């Protein structure tokens, strides 16, 4: 939250209306919620949250942060359709590595979204999956986080902002 406040204070209110600023902000917040969801999931899987929070509350918070991050990531991509600096299309956003603008890095962002979406969906059909399949899908969220980190650091234009750089360093090593 501190990272977002510092980032938003860096821009004027008029600049926030620009799609480029809006999508950058949404992307960073989505990334932070993905990181938080992964952290909570890892704490749950290791049993470190036992006694700190009720099991149901920890699961609810994990699901909430995951779904909120995915929702923000969806808006991050969709808003790019109206960007006037780079011409994105539905296919360039939905098909990994098909964008004419930094295809590899945009593709990593797309794959990060899909890999984060899979465990979210799997939680709703967990009864139909084997425990091994469910765990494999959830391990994909670690890959999603890594892809999102690389996408944000190498493609994000705010890495020179000290608050953003700190956020990426902190989340990348934690």
C-alpha cells in the first residue's frame, strides 16, 4: 500500500487519467496482490499460520488476494486496448509472445496471468481434481509470480522510481 501511495503521489491527477499511467498502476497493484497471495499460500502450506489465524480466515484471505490480483491484472491488460502509445489488440494480449511491442516481456505477463488463473479456478473444482494435480496447479503460481516480477522489472517504466524499485526488490527476495 505504501508503494502505491508513493507512486500515485508522483503523478498529477490529470496524468492518472491517461491509460498508460492507469495500466502501470493497476499492473503494480495486481503484482503486489499476487505476491501477497503467494506468501499467504506458502505460509498455509507450511503450517506457519496455524494458531495465528483461523484456518478458514487464512483461506478466505488467500482467495480474496488472489481474485483481487487477477481482477486488477485483467483491467491492467484490458485498458491497454485503449492506449494510444502502443496499439494492443485482443490477440496480442491473450496469445503469449504475439505482441509487436516487446513480445517476450508482454508474453511473460500473459503467461503469468494464465498461471495465476489456473490455481484460482482449480480451487473451485478441487473436489474433482486429485490432490497431486491441485498441488501442481498451485505450484504454477510460483512460476506466475516469477514471470510477473520479470515482466514488471524489465517492461515496467517505473523501475527508476525508488518506491517501485524497492517494492520489486523486497517482493523478489522475500
